[in-house]
């Protein structure tokens, strides 16, 4: 009898602890989303800054030339230097806007388009070690989530909407 009572009390305690944890996580969810948006912006920024500064990035001696080559020779799109410049703007200025949560849906939509283009250009290779598409696919789906969700509670978008 005591064993059954102990098991029941332990089960209730566990359920109560999980309930408290769930409420805490739900309360912190807006902050977690803001953190996701900020980290996403920082990661994207680290790809744009070397293009803007003309410095090396990982194994790429000239990331802007790499972008131009990818757009022109792999994707076969005209005006590659101009498009590479727009990519650099998206990866720097757009990344800052995403981190701040300003124009979130619009900028995230542009990132989705960019990641679709990168995935197309690098595909169908999947492993990232072989210049695969895992990273752009993940970034694309995270950006798509931001398109659907917007900036969130801790975004400048939510502050601007109050005054418009």
C-alpha cells in the first residue's frame, strides 16, 4: 500500500514539475524567438561583412568574387556583379534589420529567395562538407518561419506598429 502511495505522489510531483517547466518555457518563448532572430541575423551578417570589406572568409580569398562566379557561371544569371552587390546588402544590412526585428517579414522573405537560389546552385549535393545545401536549406526554413511569424514581441516591428 505504501509503495502505491509513494508512486502516486512521485508521479504527481513529476507532473507538477513538468507543468511548472512548461509554463516557464511558454512565458520565455518570446525571448527565445528574439534570440533565434538575433543569432540568425548575426550568422547571416558574418557572410555579408567579408563581401562588403573585401576580406577573406574561410577558404574563400574573395567572397564577392565567389558570389559573382556562382551567380554568373553556375546559375547563368546576367548582371552578376550587381546581384552579388544586392546579396552583400541583404547579408549585411538585412541581417542587422533581422537582428533588430525591423521589416522582419520582408527581409526574411528575401533571405528565403536567396537560400532557394543558393540551394539550387549548390544542389543536389547534400553534405555540407562537399559544399552541400544543408546550411542554406536550414537557413531558408528558419527565414520562412520568420516570414510567417514576423518580428515577435521583442522586435522593433512591434514598436513601430504601435505608432502607425
